[in-house]
């Protein structure tokens, strides 16, 4: 089982996990950055480190919550190891108790806590609050901005906007297009490099779109041929 656990990391991920001292890891979305951070933290604690000495920040509340939960589970497993000493078990139990209050959070939450603590130096009111993209105020702001965008599209009769409407218009409503745009926005905001990604969007022209469609069509043809043959064999 231990051998399988080691194989789940790529060589570059293991390099980041095992790196000592000041280390910067830059990677694209979906590359496993959160998983690497979790493993690095778990190994640090198991080797004698303290939860109170950790500062881990991420982009989403979900990722921060996952990190805390996986750290908690790893500590529980370590505490229940057969060959653990009584002293080590007590130490790990103390670390387990402080996991809920560990400095593992989103960047926004960490910065807000830092500013509230030193608000007198920052020259701000410590009663401020951070509006998140997934809370009521954040959702209201996104919907308001989307309303303004659609109003502009309708008023100016924008050609690209009308083309999108012709594709996504459902049941005399533009709600499908709105839903898709909000989904794309949320996905983009999860990327640390979303501005650079958007700036390169012009690389995706009509010829590239046609090429992707041809590839997908070929895959669909191959699957259809396979299943037709399978059905023919079953009938025979």
C-alpha cells in the first residue's frame, strides 16, 4: 500500500514536496498544487513540525477546507499507528486539536485577518468585510454586472452577442447563455493566470475550432463503429 501511495505523485510534484527552504512552485490549474501542499504539510507535521507554525493560503474555500480535513485524517492515522510511542502520540494529539484554527485559508481570508489585526496601521475601519464570489453579495454583484452586459448587447445589437443568443436561446429566454457565461467566469477566476489566459484567446480562431470538431467527429465515428460491431456480434 505504501508503494502505491508514493507512485501517485509525478517527479515534479515530488520535487516540490521534498524541496527544503524557500521554494516557489508555479503550475497551471488542475496540476495538483493543492495536493502537493497537503502532502508537504502532512510530512512536516509527522516529522515533528507544529500546526501553529504553518501558513497555507489557497484560492478557494473548498481547497482550504479540503486541506484541513486531509491534515486531520493524516494525523488520526499517525496517532493510531502500531509502533508509535506514547510521547509521540500525545504530541500528535495536541497538533490534532489545533487543526480547526490552523492558518489554512483563502488568500482573502488571511489578508482580511491580517488587516483587522493591524487596522490602526493600515488606516482602515476594522469592521470591513470581504465579499466572496459564492456568497449572497458576491452573487448579486455578478448578476448585476451580467445584466449590464446583456443590456448593452441588446441596445447595441452587437453581432457576436446576437450570434451567441441564436445558439443558446431557449424557451424564449436568455437564461441558458447567462448560466454558461457565469460558469465560464467562475472557472476562469479559479486560474491564477486568468488574465494571461484571456490575452491569448485570439489564438483560438475558426480554423482551430474546425480542427477540434474534426477530431471529435472522428472519435464519435470510431465509437459508433465499435458499438455497431458489438451489437452485430450480440445478435449473431
